[in-house]
């Protein structure tokens, strides 16, 4: 399947027809429906007395499958499709990287009732994992470091986007409208009309919107992909899946996931080495490790900011009672990374990042229209007076 890289760079998305080949559409629908039936039954069994009979699946306006948790031998083909030349292969065409790896694999489903429109947003928090201008500049220099998909198994026009919004911050007009009502069409927004089998691949930095969630049949695959061997630390560098489903997969596919699992742990180990170089005040090791994680000469500070956010999560893991999955990715991986540090080391690590963290904050916590939550962090702007060398100097002194 051919992609339009120039359109993706300029517009932030590609719409691709018949991503699911016609002969594979019905078998894929059956695999998904098998998972839905199982998830509904489990949800009903696990409900609280005050819940509806169908539990959280019935109460959700947009229930989702998680393939790594929901698949079995009868539905493993759904995971195999996300390694197809029309999905993983297209993602490889759009990313300049040695490896492209699934970050998540879910399916967005219709609920049992109409819940209406959601909120316009980018799939980032304010300043998370770095200020928007920094991530935009990263993409301009290196290409996309994360790709999301919507692949419709039934006709779907729920999804709207604002083309080209991935190359800029919100306009003043958008800012005012999103502050007033983030659940109505934006003037530059367009619906993405997908026929059954069609897909749209897009960057999560793009402003987008779920226009109306209803009970109309919706089964839309929603995978994400990230690179390894990339020019920079990807701005989605965690994963939502965790091993434990491989035994359902054919041998070749299982081996592929095992190899990808090893890539994640290799990166966690490198991040741990960078963190220990900071704790030890070792400039040379820090620079050497950062050059492997972010080999490009452009926007290394963006990766350092992402590392600061991760250092904060390691600190919280060691000092605060919290669900690890609420801190980072699938939860299992932050535990693995955290095991490289004692509580005292995690405290010292976070203290070394404090000068940078203060540079990223606003005077007060405010609501940021078009982002996913309120925050005290600057949503858009990189520090203007704090370089990588300044960061090193701040923990050397």
C-alpha cells in the first residue's frame, strides 16, 4: 500500500482505502466480535451491585478492547492484522527508523446508548511529555515518532481532524472556541469519512475530535506504532501492551513480539544508565548515552525534558503509593525501570531535574483548551534560557 509522505508531513494524516482487504474483512469482524462477547460477559460478572447489568462495558459511552488482554486462539488473527503490510508496513514507510513497533492495539466500540460529542484535543497533556513547540520541531527535523490509526470495520464518520494543526499551536480563534465549548465543530475541522475496511493514519499532535458517540455499530481498530533506532527519543516512548498473550499467536508472530519486547527493555536499560550518570554527576557518560538515545544534533533538549518527566515517575513509584499503570504505560515497565534505583537514588535523581522542571512551569495551574487536562506546566513553549549544557551544569554544581 502506497502512502503520501509529503501529504502526511503537511497535513498530518493519510486516508487509505481498503486497508483491510475485502477478503479479510468478515474474518476480522468475527475475531473482534468474539473478543467483544467475552469482554461483555466478564464485565457483567465483575459488576458492582449498583452497576448496570452489563457492568462497565454497558456504562461506557466508548468501550474498548485491549487485544493483549482480550485475545485468545479464536481471535489472535486480530493481532496478526496489526502486523500486516497495510498497517505495520505503512507505518514503516512513514517513519525513518530501524524498527517500528506496536505501542498499543485496541478496538473502539459502540456503547449501548448515545452519549454525544466528546472534546477536541491533541493526545498530549500540557507540557507532556514535552512542550508542544518542541515536539513540533522534533517532527519537522526527524519525521513522526508516533503514529495512530483508526481502521473502520463498519462505515465510520465519528472522527474529525484539523488538518495541519500538528505543525502549530492552537490559533487564537481555536483557543477561544475551545475555551467556550470544546464539543462543537471547529471552523477548520473536517470529518474523516471511512467506509468499512478504510483507515486513517495520523499524528497524535493533530487536533482531533470524537464528534458523536452513539449506539450505532462501531468497531474501529485503534493501534499505535513507535520507532526504535530513531533520530530522537520518541514522544510516545512507553507501551500499553505487556507480554502474556504470545502463546495465542503463530510461531513467527510470537518471535516478532519477543524481539520487540527485548527492544523495550534495552531502551529502559539505556534510560537507567543515563539516570545513573546524572546521579553520579558524570558529564561524559551522560553525553555519550544521550547521543545514543537522541543521535540527532537537533532538539536534544526535548528528549531531556521527556527524561525529566520519566524521572518524576520513578520518584513517585519509589515514594508514593500509586498504581504503577497510572504512572507510566502498562505499569510493569515502570516497575522494571524503578528496580534500577533505590528510593534514595530516585530522590537524588529528581532533585537533579528540579532546575529544569521549574523552567517548564507556569506561575499558576490553569485550564489549557485543546489539551487533555489542567496543568501547571507550559503547554506550548520550550525554555528559552536553559540548554542541555545548562542542565548538566545545574547538577554538576
